[in-house]
């Protein structure tokens, strides 16, 4: 049984147990379940900054190195960046509108927020619009003291420093650059080992958190989590649908032809939840579309390795949903911070298990937007379903971006009716 499935089953069991306990019987259990659940949550939180540092440094250094491999690779990275910005923008537009039209169940949301208040570890659970001074926000991007920012857990200035540091390292000679990359790679690997140990007891931690939620929210917690899954699935399905006209307009590929070519890869993606496992089927789809091999052989390995179009879309949606539970409204600068953090996460967290990627990607975005993160472990427990749409969208976009980058191919463009 996979870890993701065990975490999901622990969540369901905890909610059932908590909801089944009569009110007076559940109260004595709350301090214990809160303590166990919050202990696990804090253990996860302590790994976030060093893990992100290792991931981001190695991700940027390797991406820049791959871009130097040729003109096609450089164009691919620019296309990836444009599509990732598009993905983030789609989520910022769609999710608030959907939640205004179809808000989360109010009683269950209030109970969940009440349960998570103790896990904030001093983080303010602000309600309402966060007022951000543009001058202070810009200054916060460049920390005067990086160690002070690290101590305070301020993710955006830390991410800015590490990103610039990684770019500077790419200008060093190969020997010294290799030393830095190896050091951050070792930090990343050590943190992954530590996170692996923490996730060994993840079912227990999620079970304890879920018991507290079940006691306070009852069976309404199931409705709230179902609502969350529906919102995450909706925004990602919308993004997947938008890839088809993008491939048609910018790649000159017929929508029906594209749909037939990408379908086998999509089937593999749904069954395996792995973009890498879908690579042979994506290659086959590129051949079906008549895309030049010189382009597909360069773009597709890059896309599978570092391009996750659903990453900004889904991760921003997760944070917006958390903010919605707290009744928060977000300023333009908060969205700008979310965009920057989501792009960094998309570059640095490729190839990791979904459970680790979820936290490493969502925490910086939440920090940039001022959204409390205590709800994230419960949302992680139901990531099993949204993760299917993440992989489905990624493989669809991998073939779509290959078609877009092949638009100057010598072959005649395919008929827009799909023939």
C-alpha cells in the first residue's frame, strides 16, 4: 500500500472516529490528539527551509546548465516560463471566482480553522484583506541579513537570495561550481532522508489531526474536503482544456489530431501518476503529429524533467483555498509574491514524490500571501485525487509545448480539423 493511500485512509479513519465520539467523550481526547498532530506538523515545518534551499539551488544550476545545450533548449525554457506564468494567472483568476460562486461549507470551515489555530506556532491567523506597503514589500525581497530572514522563517527573501546565489554560481568555473552544487545536493538529499523518516509516522500524525477535526466539525469535515478536491480538480481540468487551443493557435496542430496523439500518454499518466513513465507515450504522440525529431528529442526530456505546468496552478489554488477558509482577501502584491514563489517551486521541486512536493511548494506561496499553513497537512492527506490531474495536465502540456516549439518545422501544418 502506497504512503499516499495510507495517509488518506488515516485521514478518513480519524474523521470517522472523531465524528463518532459524543461531545463530552471527545473533549478529554482533544489535548492528546492536538499535541500529537501538531508535533508531527512542527517536525515537517523544521525541514522546509533547508529542503527548499537544496532543491532551489540545484534546480536553478541544473536548469541553466541545460539551457546552454543549444538554441532549442533555450527556447524551450522560455516557453516553459511563459506557460508557467499562464498557469499561475489562470488559477488566480479562476479560483476566487469559483469560491465566490461556490464557497466552502461555513460551519466545517470554522471548525477546521479553530482546530488549526494551535498549530500556527505564532503565525497570525489574519482575517480580512492584508495591507501591504509596496516599498516595504520590495525591500523584503532583498534581505539585509539573510540569517535573520532564515531565523524568522521569511520564505520570500530566502528564496530570492538562494535563487540569485545559484545564478551567480553558474558563472564560476566548473570545479568550484561543482563543489557548491554537490554541497546543496547533499543538503537536499539529507533533508529528503529526514522527511522520509517523518513521513513514516505521517498516518499517525494525520490521524491525530483528523480526530480533532472530526470532534469539532463532525461529518461536515468530509463535505469540506470533498469541496476542496472539487475546486482543485476544476481549476486543473480548466487548465488542461486550455492547452488544446494553445497547441492549435501557437503550434498549428489540429485539436482532434492533438487529442488523439496525447490520449495514450494521458492514460499512462492517470494510471501511474508519473510524467517520466509517460515519456515513451509522449514521444509516440509527437511522431503521430509529425513533429521533427530534432525538436522532440531535446524538448521532451527537458519538459519531463523540469516543466510542471500544473504546479503553479494547483499550488496557488491550494493556498487560495486556505485563505478562503480564513475569510482572507489578497492584495495585488500578494498575488505577485505568489506568482514568484510558485515559479520558483515549479523549477525546484520536479521529480519529487507528491507528498514532499506539496509542502515544499505550497509553504513559500502561503508565506508570500500571508496565509496560515496549519491546514496544509489535512489537505495533503487528500492529495491522492488532485495529484492525478497534476500529472494529466503535465503530460498534456509536454506534448503541447513540443508542438509549439516545432511551429517552424519544414513539414506542412496539420489540418485544423484534425486530419
